[in-house]
C-alpha cells in the first residue's frame, strides 16, 4: 500500500454547476512503499506538518500556492533516507514539486491505496 504523488493540470475551469477538470500529467509511483516508509519515520517530528497530513488510504491535495512548504519539508525526508531508492524517490518528488511551483494551473495529489 504505497502513496503515489501525482501532478495534475487543470484543463477546464469550473462553472457554477461544474467543478474544474484535471488530468494527470506526471506520476511518482510508490509500488514498493518507499514514500510511505519515509513518512512513517518523519511523522510527528514537528518538522513536516504538510507531509504529516498524507493519508496512506486517502488523498491529500497540495495546490501550487503550498508547494513551497512541500519543498521545504523534503530535506527532512532526505535526512531519514537509508537506501539509494529512497534518495531517488525524494529527488523525483522534488522535481515534481518544482514543476508544480512553475505554474498556477497544477496541483500535486498524494494518493494512497
């Protein structure tokens, strides 16, 4: 049960009766539970309030205006990394977050199983 990080782009604005429509444009998959394990190690430290809200069976949406906080918390995950796969996963998350920070019509969703 991993937590995938998915970058979504808004393709149509919502009206009074419709919600905005988003499409997935990039995924940092977590089939080996790498992110989930890292989150367990850092959770509750007081240093990652945004990442502490990631739900392994739910969804957390990080809008473009909150990406700076996500980027600031990623080094805390890096400190907990014990294996090359974990370091690589954090790098891919950082790249995804940078892409999200470059545009206003995107968001990252952490999607649990």
